[in-house]
C-alpha cells in the first residue's frame, strides 16, 4: 500500500523526476513525543479511565532493545521489523526512523520505516511487514496509521511502501481509507511476495507427516535411507551457502538476492547472538548439497533463503533438509514454519488434485511452489 496513486508514480517515472509539491514536507525530524487520543473519539483505555492515552514517540536510534523485545514476543511478527535489520541494511544506504506506541508505559505497537534516496525520485520509504500491533486496544490501528504518515512526512519521504505482515488481513481497508493504494506490480520493488505456505507445528509429528503429499513423505524416507545427514552451519559457512544460492539463482536465470555474501555476514553478526538465525546444510557422501538460511523469530521459523548445488538430485537432500527444519522448529516451541514465497495460482492448482495446466508449469515459481506445497502447509495470501 502507498499514499500516492499509480498514475502519479508512473508520471514521475516517465519524467525522470518528482515535483517538490508532490513530496510530503513538514519539518526536519527531531525526537518527538506526543499524546494521541483515538481519532474516532473512543477512549483508547476504556470508559473508566480518560487520563491514560496512547503515547507516540519517534526515534532515529539504530539500536532499541525494548522495541526488539516487543517485536520478538508478538505472534506473527517478522525479523525485518527489528533494529537488527536496520543495522544490517545501513551499509546499503538505508536510514531508519521508528514510531513507537505506548499504553501505560508499555509498548503496544509501532512501525520501523527504512528509507533512502533514489535518484530522480527523492526519498523512498519502506515499512517491511509492519506495523506491529497488539490486540485489545480500540482503534490502535487508526492511531498507528496516523503516526506512520506523520513519521513519513517528517522524514520528507515522497514515496512510501507498506508491506503488511501475514496476519494483517484486517488492515488493508484502514490503509485504503487513509489514502494508500495497492502497489502496482510494474513499480519497484517488483516480484514482491504475494503468498506463502505455513506448516502448523502444533500438531504432532505423525499428523504433520500425514498432511504431506505421499511423494514428499517417500522422498524424505528415501533421502534418509541414502544417508543424507544434516549439519549446523556457522559464520565460516556463509560463503559456502551463498555459493549454493548463487548456483540456484543461475539455473533459474535470476539475480541472487542478496547479491553478495556480505549481507549474510551482516545479518549473522546482528541476529545470531540472539539466537534468531540458523544456517543448516544437507550433506551427501561428504558433499554439501544444499543449505537453508532461516530466521527463528517470534512464533515462526522462516526458511528465508535456500541454495542447492544442482548435484545429487536422486538423494532428495532438499526434502530431508526441510523435514529437519520442521522437527528442529517444533522441538524449540515454534508454532509454525513459513516456507516463504509461492505462486498462489500454482499452489492452488497443485493441491486441487486435477492436472496442472501447461501454462502454469512455465511460471518462474512453478518448481519451488510445487515442491513446497508437498509439505502440506496452508496457503496464505498476503494482505494487499
């Protein structure tokens, strides 16, 4: 969602510049503290207490342990809303500003916004998988959207993209009412994730296996019989993992993202001390065949990036690796596993029981989607 029309951005793209009058411009961003009552007039803390309100603060600090703790304890929250992510992205030219909502001294919501200057367009802002909001306070969503827009104007951002989280399906109508519009697929960033598949880890292991496609269960057992084993990776293995990811991207004719191993090293330095990231590999006959770089964050384990050398297809190492991620996450109390990014039309087709139309088999994500849906997860469309 974004606060400018598709036509506005298309005109700017065509002209190669933006007009100053099109960019929100209020004041230079200081550290601001203010109190906001519910825009609807509803007392945000209930009829028995008018004194308390939602306190909104804005900050440019690159480290905020209290905010990180709040996000990490919020069900469904994602790692991109932590200050760890802001610090990892800082070397790529991204700056950060954050709005925090408090009720009676406790954080109840907020959003982290990353922005940088793009030639021709000025400052571009991005809220990855936010805002982060607790339940139970009336109109907290309205207060959060208002605070987010104030923050964007204060930071002199001309184009703002808000990528809502998986569990935010009730939010789009509120953002649309505030002037945001769905992000056009032709406007950068392109190839944004529109759907994923989530595996329920609260079920017992037999139930998880029973929900899988028969061929997937067979592949897991075949790989284990072939002697595929899993080993944990560390910082010294990041370059190896990146080479596997590059090999996968090359076969698909795509540019790897992140493009360099350096970003993975930054992420590891920021997240690993808190136990929020994991690197694992599947090994066959002494050769590392494939790897998974995942985030163990909040209530979810996310298989963020995957790499495969292209060798030893017969040993089904990727199936064994995914099964290991499932068991690893379940043993540590995570409630779901996110296989990250599927093509929703392909996913619906491969789980329908009917033959997949030939046109869908030519799609970029057909192979990965077909493989991921074999693990019996639930197809989730991201809100827009």
